[in-house]
C-alpha cells in the first residue's frame, strides 16, 4: 500500500473506533478530501482527523466539517422519513425487509458515519399498489422501475429503492441462489422482516462481489463488511463457508477478509491484498464508467483463448467485439428502453418506433453523447476483456 492509502485507512480506523492513529505529516489533504467524496466517507475521515489530532490546513478541515454537518442533517431527514414509512407499513399490514445501509447504520458509533445515498427495502410486488398510495401521500415521486426494484424519491429527504428481488435476474449465478427471496425472511414485527445475521452478511458480501465484478466497488462497502463482521463475533463460520461456496464466493471472501485485516488489524500485506486495495481505492463508490463497459462486454464477448493468434486475427476479433457493442448501443435492449420511455411497459410493440425517437433525440439534443460512445468503444478490445477476466480469476471471482 502507498502512503496515501495507509493514511486514509488510519483515519477511517480512527473514525470508526475513536482511536488516535499515527497520521503521516506528508499527506496531500486535498487528495484525501477527494477520496472521501468519491467513496462517500467524508464523516468517517473527519472524525478520524479529530480523534487523531491530525494537522490539516484550516480551509480543508472546514470543508470536512461542513460536509459532515450536512451528512448529519441528511441522516436525520432519512431516518425521519423511514420511520414514517415503516409505521405506515405496519398499520397497513405491508410486508417489508430493510436491507444494506438502512440496517448497517446501527453498527456504526454514529449513524452519520455510514452515509446512505438511498434506502433499500425488500417488498412483495403484489402489495405495490398499496405502497404507491402511501408514498404519494408522504410526498414521494415515482421515478422508474428496473429489473429488480421500484425507485422513488422525495427531494432532499430520501431516495428509496423498493426491491422486488434481492439480486437482479441478469446476475444469473447469484440470482439463482436468491430467486426465492422471501424464503430468507424471518419475522421481526407484525409486518417487518429481517435476515439472520449470517444471511445478512452473506447478502452484503454477494452485493459487494456483484459490484466488484460488474465494474468496481469502493471503500464504504468494504468497511461495511468489516464493521458488521466485527459486531457479530458469534457468526456461524461453517454456515458462512457452506453458503459462500454455493455462490462460488468463498475464495474471494478469504481474499477480501485478508485485505480487511491488513487494513484494520495490521496483518501482513501481500501482493494480492495490495492488488485488491488498489482496485477498491481506484473504483470510487461504485466503480468507473470504463470498468463497467469492459465488465459488460466481458459477459457478452465470445472468443477463443488462443495464444498463437496473429495480429490480423486479433484485429478481426476486436472489430467483432466493437461491432456487437455498437449494435447494443444503437438498439438499446427493451429493459433499458422501457426505463427511458415508460409507454413501452404498456405497449411493447412500439420498441422499433421508440428506437427511432431515441436516435433523433440524441442527434438533436445530445450530440456530445455520440462522441462519448465512440471514445468508450476504444476501450472495448479483446486484450482489455482478457485482462479483466484474468484479474477476476486472480482474486477468486468469475
């Protein structure tokens, strides 16, 4: 790990547990602040600065302070809105199961330490009409429906993702494990459900792995794993191993665990833990655009791993990959189109017509997007896809 990574992780540890950590005087504090923004961990870093008595330029320290105050206000608004929603669900016998950050906040010393861009809640699709009425009455606006969730927003209060499924069906391997999502649910109140500690952790790790594999995942979600794992020392380790093996995630779990123990418990570093650390630091909260593009094409690309391919064959393969990527950009799949043009949900046969509408809108209103897509095509090569797959295998993923 480099000095910037060591310093950032020391501040996080201090922010999590109130310890006074040794902080290098040579840190670039503007860069640390940018890391905090990209990974959505500003409050953790601010409390780390305070607890460790770090010597930070006053203007940058003020930036940390004001962003943390904003996080406190955001958290209060979010928690108030969730309490209102949960009470209404209980009163109307609507089944709900809070997920991810909505639950994890309680395991941090202060709730604002775990910032939350949105709140995830598993619901039953057959109860959605009742839920819609409740949310509209509370001032929420329906945004869209995706493969696995209904998205609502109350501006400046709460962004809400109501899950129909725990995992999107296009993540076929993980979805197979979670396809009967309510089979994992355990009653907590009259209408509220929960997961066992073991199943909650497995779901957290599956979510982490899904994002890592699909283009990247950042520090916040890695920290979640450590915080929950340490808060629950009695987790059934045999159960975790058996279930993670079913998901083909146990090797990756061991490698990520080694990385986290290096970060927070001074366990020895290795080339693999350094590799994972670099990947996570570079990812930002949810990966980079270019990484998402390569990950998507890696799922679609089909070519033989032949070391004897000559340059002409490689060029032909790259052209083929780019051609099919271009087709998917031009003829956006129905699911993506239906999110953009909701009329397709009612009249799917309009898809060809809406493709034309989209092309015209892009040419007239967003010509810059064409240039962006052309630039993205440059990274879609057989070499990049092979390298991506090789890196996944190195850390224990497919």
